[in-house]
C-alpha cells in the first residue's frame, strides 16, 4: 500500500529528473494488480500466516497477549527472511526493517481471522489458506481504490504532474541565489553576476566536501539549451579573471523557488551542488 501511495503521488512531487511519465503506469495497471494479488497470496502464506501461527503457539505457552506474541514472531521471521540480503548487496538491517514494518499489519490481521472457524466450518490449514486469499483480495482492492483515485485526480486536473520551471531569460535568473555553505551569487538580467564563496568542483569530485575551489568576484553567465526530451536548459558561468567556464548548471525546483544544480561524480549517487533562489521581496 505504501508503495502504491508513493507511485500515485510521485508524478506531482518535485524531481530532478523532470516529469515522471506516469502514462506507462496506467498501461501497466492491470498487470500490476495481478502481480500484487499473487505477491499478496505468497506473502500471506510465507510470512503472515506462519508468523501468526508461531505467535499463537508462543502466546499459549507463555501466557502473554496474542497480539504481542504475533509481533515478536513476525520480527523473528522477518530476520530469517532478510538473511539473504547481504548476498544480494543489500543492507541487512534496512531489509529487515522493511519486511518487519510491512508485515506487521498482515500478521495481526491473519492472527485475528485465522483463530476460529469461518461460517463454512473450515479450520486449520484450509482456513489459513482462505484467510491468505481474503487478505490478498482486500489488499489488491485497496491498491485499486488508491490508484483509481490518483487517476481521477490527475485526469480532472485536481492534482497536476510536476514540471520543472523553464528559465530561459535574464529576468528568470536575476536575483540572489545561495548554496548551503554560505556561498552567494547575484545574477543580473544583463548577463553579469557577482559571486562570493561559490564552489567550483573538480571533475573527479565524489562529494560536496572534496575537490572544490572557492570562487568570488564578478563574471558573466549565458543560457545554454539542454537536449533530451525537452528538458529545460541551464547556465554556464565565467569569472572575470579569465578562467574557463564552470560546468553547466541545470534548473529544477518550482516557479516560486527555482533551483540550479550540478551533478557531482557518479550520477547514480545523486550528489548535487545546489543554488536556491531567494524569494522575491
């Protein structure tokens, strides 16, 4: 459910990668529901029901509340299921937290519904399989409602997809921009600027605290078109001391609070040096 909410909300959230292209999700929605239903049944049989059964046994033996014992059993089972995470290059503790957190509600639901016979008189394993099916159907139904609500919201314009601001004129850049290290740069609409403590990073920089030179003084800027699916362009800066142009700055953020940024190091690590524009007075 959390993943569904994130998927529905993602197109409206500010992103450094431009519009999310949510149309593909609409096309894949029927396949997604089938996959979720199958995954729900598998998760119930492999996780929720075994944890509930173990919790019931622990509760009877220790005389402790059933819900508490089920949660303890669920945490133990999650630790077992996360054991393969390091071999896949994933952090064990993070995977365990995800499994334990996502499994708490299903385990409690299975504990509540699987303890007694249903109206058809099923008990034991047949009843547990029935509960697994019911939980998965309810889960898929909730996912469908959330997803359909998202489609209606976007389709009616109640919620709009995020679009990065188009900054292509001097008036768009004119003003004061700041980084997170007290660096300041003031752009003028005529293509000039004055900077104090702006960082210039080496091409091999791997983080915000390595391979940089502080730059201050006057200079000029120019707008550069950026290709690739109509993504907005950015700036290059040249200080008045005759040095080479700084690497291109791309624009993101919102119309009210635009952002200029440079990617550092490996793009997969998403390390960005940001300049945020001060609000208009």
